């Protein structure tokens, strides 16, 4: 937990310039539990001021990484610096610049929510007045104001989780570790949590969060590392990881089934050579390499007097990436949170798993996702 005495957010993001020490630099980090290698030769470089998402199925080693980097566990081998402080040689310094919200709650059940927050604030060196103000701010931010005077032993699971997160943010440390911050939270509280994370980041806090929710990593993380069996199997921005899996598709639902051949012909002409549409469940999918492809298809359809009933752009979701890389069906909410239509579900290296559909509005086709297929920055550590 941070020992910073100010309740104010740390250094603004602008202060983190290129050349700054990375927030986390780990090399060859390994942790064995008996014969089990929970973390295997992990390298991590996390820039100050960024959000890094560690994604992986149960048992992948995410919590173990958090424990290693927060001095709660010793690595079997390997080394790391945290905000420039060596993990092995200066663990107390490391502890002074980090905050951590573990996967399981650490608050005192006999105290009220407000008392817990004030206590933690006082422990980080804040004055009585600052402690009260910070506690009230956090109770408000995590919708706990009404329950502030109740003993934590009587809180619901979700309320305890929120309090635990609030406690980890008392002193707004420069580097915050959040281990599955939104597991068990209801959808509204998840959104609030995301807002809190974004506010912290806008004030310069670096965040490493672990999650099994692909939509969460997509929304919050600048970079994502996917872990499986203790190893990092891929790393990149959400867009880079999605691009790794395949191209986007324009999904067209014809107004009449009789239009299908004409629509397919129009698409084939526009995409020729090289692009052929596929038809599944009454929808036609046209692979699009760039936004202009989609625009041209829509223009061609209009010229032919073919007005589809619905149009959307499907692009590979992080879900597909996760499935391809880990062979696991993560408990994702992506499909329900972000998708209005389900996309193609054929399996294979380029179209594995479901895709996310984004409605396209007639007033202006917008595919705000990056459909660039160059993955120059992608660091895939193992072949797919
Ligand atoms: N203290 C321990 N002793 C023995 N084995 C452990 C210990 N902690 C973790 N493990 C094992 O290490 C592996 C990685 O566990 P870890 O908790 O890091 O996974 P995780 O990715 O956080 O999973 P989850 O999504 O379920 O939280 C698992 O096989 C786990 O059983
Ligand atoms: Mg865990």
C-alpha cells in the first residue's frame, strides 16, 4: 500500500515522457509451487501511465504474477524492477509506490465501510481531515455512501468487493494492481469501476489489471498480455490482437431471400479479384480489407436498387483471440454487452469463435475499428 501522504492523484500523465523508467520491467520471472510451474519465464515491460491487462483462464498464473510483482511472493527465478526499484533488493521501496487490490477481500469485517476507508487513509499518512474527505469521495465513487455506516460483516459480496477496491485506491499510488477488479460486480458497478480506473489513469496512475472479461480488457487496457499455463502466449494492443485473428466482414441481411444472388454478385464484382462473400443463416458476409470496400459495396447495392434490411460490420472480437490462443472459453460478457447481432461462427485459424457486430448507420459508414492488417508491433511469443 502506498505511503504517499497526499490524497491527491499522483503525477499527471504528461509527466511520463519517453525515456522514463518503465512502471514494470520483469525478465524471466518464474514461480514454482512444488512441481507446478505457475509462472514460466515471463518478461513484462509496462510503460508508466498506461493500463496493462493480463488476460487468461482460471489457473493461468495471473494472481501469481500480481503476487510476485507486489512482493507478496518470491520468484523462484528471474528479476523485476517496479518504478525503478528492484523487487528483490528493495521490496520496501516497491511497496511504497504500489497499491494492490487482491482477488480476495482484505478489509476488516468488524468496522464499518467508512471506518475501514478512514483507517487505511490514516495508515498511509493522511491527516484526519484528508482521510475523512478521501473516504467520502470513495464511498460516493463506489456507491457505498448509503452503506457507509454499516459493519462490513453485513455487506453483500458485491459491496465488499467495491469496498476492497476503494481501499486500494485510498492513496492513489503511482502504480496500482487490480486482480480481477470486477468479478462478482453487477453491470452498473462494473461500469462505475471502469470509470474510476479511467479517472485514475487520466491523472497518471499506471494500472496492471487481471481479468477474465474480454470486454473489460478491450475497454480499459492499452496493451494486453494473454497468459496460459504460466506463459505469456501473446501481447499487443486490443486492435493488434484482433487483427492477428482475421479480417472484418460486412454482414448484410437481405430484405428478401430472392435478393441473395444479386447481392452476392454485386459484392463479388466490387471485391474482385480475391474477395468472395459467404452466406450463413440468411446473412451475407463480405470480407472487407478497408473501409472503402464497405462503402463501395453499399453504393453498388443502391445502384442495383437492392436495399438490405440490416447491415453491420463484424470484426473478430478478443473472444476469438482468447479462444484461439488458449483453447478456453473464457466467461465473456462481450457478446451480450457489445453485440447486437451474432456473427459467423465457423471455426478455423482466421475466423475462430464468435465475432462482435457493430451496427452501421446509413448516414455515414463508420468502422471505427482499426482494420489495418499490419501487426508490426505484435509480439506473439508462441506460434498459434
Ligand atoms: N500457494 C500456492 N500453492 C500451490 N499452488 C498454487 C498456489 N497459488 C497458485 N497455485 C497454482 O498456480 C497456478 C496459477 O494460479 P493463479 O492463482 O496464479 O491463477 P489465476 O490465473 O489467477 O487463476 P484465476 O483466474 O482462477 O484467479 C494454479 O494451478 C494454482 O493452483
Ligand atoms: Mg487469480
